[in-house]
């Protein structure tokens, strides 16, 4: 059993802060006093994900950071084993995918990194080839794994998601079809999960976000721009099976709402407003609330957070209960 307490909270990152929202009696929030000294020289760390109380952040170049807000610990991961430059001088490297999760077989937290090598003058936005490495918190080291990356990771807001022992990215296959690329933390293999049938080619006017809802992955489709936006929610009822995608709900049209962030409960979703404020939408009574939490527009990265006593510096070891500092809610 993984060492976490079953009290969900929601964490988000603004430009320079990590904030936790307590959900015990409505909403309350507090800035986390975590030693993130890396922010002084690298203020643009992205919130990659969360698993059982451990948070992973990165600048997608050379810094990857693990922290545990409950224990106030943070640790910078060792340098990558993959070279920045390939022996073929015309190839340039770029970290195109990072994921964080838990391997239930070895009882170990892992980070996966996809490095893609592209030709500068090739004229294509698809990489020449990719290499993959995995960091294990148990050994505090990286290893390169010999796998084929079957799709090319692309950016999509609020899409990267850890679920069911695997990390998921928005990606494109070699035919230009939109797909979900997943990496299983246990067997360290990739899988391509197809999108719903009507999504086949990239449309710049449409955004898609991947969330977890009712113990299923949920794909939210919505327009990139517009004063009013509607949000179509598709749920994959049988994991990995294309035919199980079901359009279960449409939210809106709503005004002043930019994009979905995370499901708070089964009947409520947190969303980012058009002016950088956090909002909530109740699926039952269709009520929209302004939560009076503000950040820089399009800067929110949000996740459901659960307390844990796992030490990020101790190879998956739990801290003594007396060393843990709770948030006092």
C-alpha cells in the first residue's frame, strides 16, 4: 500500500508560487513554504504532475525537481545520461516529453524523459528519432531504455496526466492523427491510445485537455478562442479501447471561462477564467463560482493533491510521523 492520506486537496502553480487549496470546509488556500531555491535562477518551472504526495517540476531543459509539500522537502534530480548533442552534427536535441508516476511492481517513483533529435534543415517538425531514459527514486539514478516511441509528443494545455499507473501526453502519429501517448511505469513501455473517431487531424481552432473523472480518463474538447465556449466531455469507459469513448456531457456555453483545469469532485470542475482567475463549475446545478484566486492568465497548472510522508531524499523511505508538518486544516 502506498503511504498517502486520503484527503484530497488541489494544488496549482502560478508564476512563482505553489499553492494548496484546502477542501475540508469550502475553500481555503495557503502558499507552500517549500525550499524551491531553484526558482531564483529558473522561474519558469512547469508543474509536471503529482503522485501520492510527491510533486514533480521541470524547466523542460536541464532541471527536474521533486518536492513533498507535507514534509517541506525538495530535491534536484541528477543530470541526464543522454547527450545534449548527437554525433551527427546536423541533429539538435530537445526534451519533448517528461512524465512522473509510481511503479507499483517495484514500489518506486519514476520520471520518464523523451529526448528527440531533429535535423535543423530537414523542413519537417517531426523528429528524426527519439531516445528514452527513466529515473528511479529508489536508486537516485537514470537509465536509458531501448524502446520505440510510437508517436510524437506535442503541447496541449492541461493534457499531461498520470492515471492507472501510466503517464499520458497529447501526441501525433506519423500520419498526422491526434492520439494519446502513454508510458507504463511498471513495464516501461509506450502505448498509443486513439482519440474519439471524429478527431483525426490537428485543428488549430480546437483544444483538448485530458483529465481524470470518475476513475476514467476524460477528454475535454473546446474552442481555442471565443467569448462563449462550450466544453464537450468524452469519457473512455474501457481504458485503451477506442470504441469506449462516450460523449457524456456538454458544459456551456459559458462566458469568461478559458479552459478546464481539474475535477474537484465527481460533480465539480475547476476552470481558469479569461482574466487569470480560478473558477468552479457545478455539473449538477450548472452554477459558476469565482473563487477569488488570481494568477497570470494561462499560467495555472493544477492537480489533485494528497498528503504523503514519503521522503524525496530517502529512496522511497517514509519519514517519521513526528517529522511531518501538516498544513493545519
